[in-house]
C-alpha cells in the first residue's frame, strides 16, 4: 500500500496518519481482519451488520473496532472511515 501524507482532524489537532505497516502489508499495523472490519465501517455498516457479514459475534467486532481505534489513533467512526478512504481500503463495489 502506498503511504499518503493525508491528515485527519482530531480533538488534539492534526496528526499524521500512522505510517507503519503490519507484516501482512496493511497500514498502521492492521491485521487482515481489522482491515476488513475497517473497510466495512467505511461503507457505513454498524457492528451488528459487520458481525452478520463476516460470520463473527458482535463482541468480536467490538474488539476489532477497539483495536482499530488504538492503531489509527482516531476518536470516532467518521475519522476511521475517512482514514480507510484515504488509504483506498474501501472496495468501490461495497460502497454502492
């Protein structure tokens, strides 16, 4: 994945996007499943919808979301979605 100099506004001012990659090649050290959850969040899905889509429990989705918040250093789902869009992690077919 390419690294971008995009910034996301947060309550504590602008912070650059994390530039580390996981061993799987995903930005910010995301696991493949976290990247999948993040892409679905960016399409507007709720945790319950994500759980149903991925055949996992809502509690597991919540754990992934918590980990994503920490890794991306964002404060809400909107910032999470903007981050995913900036890194081209959203499949165009999912967002239609």
